[in-house]
């Protein structure tokens, strides 16, 4: 009965109700526990399976699957794949990465997308405005945080995890501000954050201002990163 009520409330209100937000807030709390290493692996596997099924059930029970463009929308407004660091995406390195290692992994299963910001004020040097971070496709926010302190050793800083209609997950890190909440449905191309310098390494002067972007598939019940350079290269500029 509760699941049925959850769906009805979501569709009859212009924004999600507090009880609905709390349901997805459980995923947010779980992700925080993983990052801080405060959950045992066996229990984490069980919890992730339950929580991701909640997100999948929500998408499956929407009135209709919303149409999205193919290919992706590029995750930084006004930029394209040429802003990706390295050569032909060679900055991506996922060897040894495990989601349940939280903040302890040494890999870089992501593409860093750099903005024009020589003075590191988080503003584009040409427009003198923040750079918008966009959802590459439709999905539901399953975890995010808008809080980060420079003394923190967490590498993602202010981050967002989005679960998508096709069962994949995308991750957006180092933001300066986030404009979404757990349980919120976002449409392809929607502004979800602004590029920043939050995160243990991203905050340091040696690091140019960038978005840390990752994509994951669910394999054996857990998120496993994959190299999405091809999708980013063909993504539409917004």
C-alpha cells in the first residue's frame, strides 16, 4: 500500500512530498556510509540492491517513459568533448576501482572536463558566469550533497548520482553548488549544478577547475564504471 501511495503522491503534486524524499534519502545516507567506510561490505551489497530496486521501481511505474534525445546532452553548457582532459579520453583509468571502497580507491574511472577559468574563481573567463552542469539524460537523483568543507578529505566534494531509465548511473563531482535533491526527477539537459572546485584534490591550486564525470552499469548488483568517452564525444552541445 505504501508503494502505491508513494506513486500517487508523486504524480498529483508539482514536487515530491517529504515522505517520498525521505525514501530516496535512504540511498543518500547509504552512499555517505560507503564513502566514510562505516558499513560492512556484505551489508552494503544487500542495502544497495534494495535501494536501487526502489529507484528502478519508481521509473517503471511512472505514467510514461519520457522521451530523450540520442545522443547525450554534453554535461557542461557551452562546452563539448574538446574540453575533456588528456588525449582521446586517456585520462580514464578504472583498474582497481570498486564502488564499495568508497573514498579509498586509487583509480580514476572518470573524465575530467575543464572550463576556461585561469584565475580559479569558478567563473568562465569569457562569460564571467558560472558554468552549468547538465543531466546527460533523463533520470532520478539517488544521492547528492551540497555540503563540503576545505578540511574534508572526501575527493568528490559536492557531488550528484543519477539513476537513468536504461539502468545506468552517472556521477557529477567537484561542483560549487547543487540544485537538485534525492528523489528528484531530472530531464535531459536540465541544470543540476554549477562547476566548482570542491573535493580534496580539486580544491588545490594545482588542479584546474573541472567537472569529474563518470558513468556506471550495474553488474552483479553493483555499479561498475565504463569508459563513456564515445558518448561524450558525440553528445549534443547545449
